[in-house]
C-alpha cells in the first residue's frame, strides 16, 4: 500500500533535513503540478535557515510548479543585500532556470537583473523566454544547427546541452496537440547520421515532453541499445514524462533479456512516476531479479513510491549483503520513509543512532579540515572506501541467515551536489549518472 501524499507533503517541514529533502524530491522527481508545494519549501527554508545543507532544499524544488507569489519570493532572495553563499545562489539560479518561461516572460528584465543570479541561470532563462516566440519549424532548425555546430566537440562538456534541451522542450510546446512531426523525426533518426549522437537524444526528449505514448517502443529500443550516456539519460527522462501504464508494460517485457544498464536507467520511471502500476511492476521484477545492483535499484524504486512493502524488502536486502556504494540509496530511502510513515523494523533504532553518530563525526571532521579542499577530498574518499564498519552485539531473531545490522553509511554534512541535480562538471547529466558514478568505479 502506498503512503498518502498529503502525509508526505507534511514531511516537507520535518525537523531533519534529509527527511525534508526526501519529501520534496518525491514530488519534484514526478514534476508535480501542485502549486501548494513550493510555498511549503519556502516555509521550511524560512523556518530552518539557508545555511549548509538547508540551501539544497531550494535546489530540490527545481521543476515544481511556481506561482507569481513564489517567483516574487525567489527574486527577493536573489536580490538580498550583501553576499549569499555560493551554494544558495546556485540553487536559486537553478530553480529560476527550470521555471516555466511563460511565468517569467512578463518579468524578464526584473529576473535577469537579479543581484545574485548566476550567469548560467541568466543565459538559460533568456534563451527559454526567447524560445516562446519560436514555431515548430524554427525549433527544429535551431536544434539542427546546434547539432551541426557541436558535431566536432571532443566531449559533452564542450556542448551547450542546456540550450538544446530548452530548444527540445520548446519544440514539444510548439507541437502541442500535434506530435506527428516529432514522431516522424524519431522514426527517421538514423544511428549512422554523424549528428545522431546529439540530435537523437533531443528528439527523444521532445517525444517525452509531448507525452507521446506511441514513441514508447522506439524509446525502449534506443535505451536497450546503449547508444550513449546522453541517449540513455534522455530515454529515462522521456519514459518518466510519458508515465502511462504502457511505459511499465514495455519495461517489464524488455527487462528479462535487456542488458544491465537498461535496468539501471529504468529504475528512474519505476521510482518517479506516481503510480500503483509502477510500484507493482517493480515488485514483480524483484521476484526474479538476482543481480545485486539491479535489486537495489528496484527496491529503491519501491521505496521511492512510498510503497510500505518496500520496508521489509529493503531491510532484508541490506542485511543479506552489505555494499556501501551500491546500497547507500536504499539505506537513505529506508530511513527517511520510516521517519515519515512511522513504520519500524528491528534494527531501526540502532541504525538511526549510528547515523546520528556519523553526522556528528563528519561535522567535527569538517571543522578540523577547514578550507583545505585536498584534505576534504581525501577524507571523503576514505569514507567511501571504508565498507560497512562495525559488528552488532545481537543478531536479529526473525531473519535467516543471521547477519549483523548495517551501520548507516557516511553522511556528508554541509553544501554538496545532490544526486539528482545537474553535475557540476557541466556534462548536462545528473550528478548520480556522471561524476558520482565515476567516483565509485
């Protein structure tokens, strides 16, 4: 049974930051149109402050539905006198960059002149507002020109992905109610075209933004083929945007014979689309999936749906095999959901106590390190490589084979890049699919 969403909304004001962020991301990952969410995020920021990790809460809300009132509040924050923390300014700028340009267009000059708006945000906002005037033919022509100009780039860091993604979104908006042109481009796209690596993912993105259910077979095929990281990322995003039962039927049919990367990317729609069908599909796939990493992803998807059956599955998974890198998401999701729902399992108190001890240890260490970035990176690397520390004094009576409870993984306090935020390296991918993944290999 999935936990009621009105109760999840209440957790946006929870005393613990990790719980607040988890609740906000539940709605943001699904691009919820509920206009009451951002005011709750604002209330949490005003109640708990803007320093340290709290600055990230605004970033977690990127993509949620803004209103005139919330835009005014964000502008007030960006025009604050004196210095803002670099991280808080970044997250405010990111939220504006992902706000509906229709809402920002009447206040263009005011928004672009905001005192602390970062350059990347100013450019993305200006581009997205300008694109409101483009018709479908102009959108495609600009995408085509962008691909040609970027064809010789050595890596994605040298490609203006924010522009292309905004143009793809504008193309979908211009084709609203008539996605035939997008479907035609999708079916005609050719892997042998030298520009396919760039144009192909943007066509998929537009199909997703247009909610074209008829595009699902080609999107699934592209994802299974592992054509590129960018294509895989856009396929997963498109499946989330379409989000109909047909998406999960297609995933379930392809899953048994698809390569591992397919399952890793498909946990995104299984986790993010708010649907009983998505939760049931993940639970069904778990019955036969044996790969540890894919099981972890499926369990995290079940937890992300606030399906309470996931609590026992996650607990058993963590007790059976302890992998601090792969299972960190499962552990964090499990603890956050238990704090929100009130559900408990035998090891909960011990794991929660250890998590608090780890937070305190990291706070002390951060104070010792001060502003030394090399020492900080060394400390983080050591903690990532430490495995599951400690042994338990008691074994759970109701679980076989017996195994010691899992210590909560290292939790880094203070500003950091969130897993689902744009990677700071500029690749255009989410942090979890870019530099965070590289740090784990």
